[in-house]
């Protein structure tokens, strides 16, 4: 249950030093201004204001994060995963990569949490530039649709968390869920489908199926996938 993992009471309470020690010195008694650049293990203090910008919701085994980490080496990103053992696996995976590749993978981390309840505890308004919902659990039965990670109500939360211009990426191999996610996004006043041209040129779109463990499984089995990629827009002004 939720009582087994701590939840920050507000985004300002998220401890970045445990996730990104390369960017955030764990010793909070050190004032930002005292962090000197002649200590080679520390980063100049200005990067300490870096915020998480990408969130992979239900990240599973972390394949997408690992790919994004090197594609966007300056961007802090986090996976949110509800299963304890899976979260631990991703943690270990990232630590091993950091160890084997000095200076790399410092921008990726994972947290065990229930993303359907606690997104606003982790991110401020307009903080994120990308959110990922890759191969989420389908919850087929009508009465379980409210448990889906994309729903009209949760899209309000995601719109709040995304900056204007930010992008939400979704993919599934379940046609009915693909339709559902697309319909929810299409009907929401703060989201708009990205253009075909942008869809074709965004390097991240290709990773949705190739970089995730679930996507690779679907590809191995020759399965079809259904993708919806939408941009957070400003509210349309009415006169
Ligand atoms: N995105 C990964 C991929 O494409 O390989 C994993 C897909 S897997 C089918 C769905 C994941 O979402 C599972 O790891 C599950 O534990 C996680 N999950 C389900 N509900 C969640 C929630 N409320 N909060 C966080 N993670 C959740």
C-alpha cells in the first residue's frame, strides 16, 4: 500500500540530492555559494537549480530512460513506477551504468510511487516538458476505466504539470486503449495533436517502441502499436 513509500508534501520537498548527486551535493548544510568549482566532484552551483523536465510514468524496467539519458544529457528525468522490485531494479541499472560510464547517466533516476495520486507532489505547475505513458496497463472493463493512467480527470493534472509547448507521448499495443487515450487527448481543451511532420522528425517518437522493454516484446511478436502524441497548448481565448 501507499504507506510503504514516502511521499514528498510538495515539489520543493523532493530530495534531488538522492536522485542526482552529481548535480546536487547531498550535504544540504553546504550553501550553494560555497560549492566551489575547484572541487572536481561538484558541479558549479548554477546547475543546482536544474529541475526534472521529463517524467516516464509507469517506467517499468527503465529502457526509455536509459535511451533518453544520453540523447538529452543536460535534462533531468525521472521514472515513476509503483512496483517496488521493478523500481529497485531500475535504480541498480542506473547506478551500474553511472559506474561503468563516468559522467554519464547522472541525469536519470527513478522513484517508487503511485503516479495516479502523487504527480502534483513531485512537479510544479509547468515544470515538465515531456511526459511518457508507454504501454500502460489496459484495464479493459468499463468500470475499471477510471483506473487508466490517461483519463479526462488526470489529463487536467498532466496539463497543469506540463509547460505550454510540452509534449505527452502515449503508445500501446491494445487498440481499444489506443483509441481511448487518443479520444481523451483529442477532447481535452489544453492538448492538440502534433503535426505529421513533427511526428516523423521527432527522434523521441522512434524510441517509444524501440527503447522500452514492452515495445521490444510487442515488436518481437510482430504486434501492432497505436501511438498518440499531443502538445500542451494555451487555453483558447474567448472574446
Ligand atoms: N513503460 C514500460 C514499458 O513500456 O516497457 C512498462 C510498461 S508496463 C506494461 C506498465 C507499468 O506501469 C508497470 O511496470 C506497472 O507497475 C506500472 N504502473 C501501473 N500503475 C501505476 C501507477 N499508478 N503508478 C506508477 N506506475 C504504475
